[in-house]
């Protein structure tokens, strides 16, 4: 399985001084004889599904009550303009849902 092999190579490169990522770069290249677009599509869907699993776990802690505004640090918030051009601060769960929906749209 290529996913296990990629993970093995990534973990094996830790502490090797492979600062340019040559081992990892080789692990994530499209294999010879495989259509690049098909390979990319399959890997992007896998990545989206993996992120979805992480998001599901995070949303147990990042609730509307616990995170009424999406923050990146103490002094940085996720802000976007509403339909009237006013700054809008969404909760962490609604921001996460919007970003996952946006990602799904592009898949």
C-alpha cells in the first residue's frame, strides 16, 4: 500500500538530515505507468478524508460555546466581510464547516 510506504519513508527521514525532503519527494511522486490526473485525484480525496477525520475529532472540543469566534492566536481572529461589507466573526465550528465545504466543492 502506497500510503503506508509514504508514511514509512516520511518517518524514516526524521533525523537523517534530509532537509530538502528528497526522500519524501520521491515517496509522493506519481508512480510510473499511472495516469497523473487519476493519481492526483485519488490522493486528494484521501487527503480530504483524512482531514475530515481530524476535523471530526476537533469539533468535539471546538464547540460553539467553547469557541464562539475562530481565533488563530490571542490577537488574531478569522474575519470575513458579510454581504454588507461589515466584518463578521464566525465560531470555530461554522468556520471549519465552511472551509470543509469549500474544499469539497473543489474536489
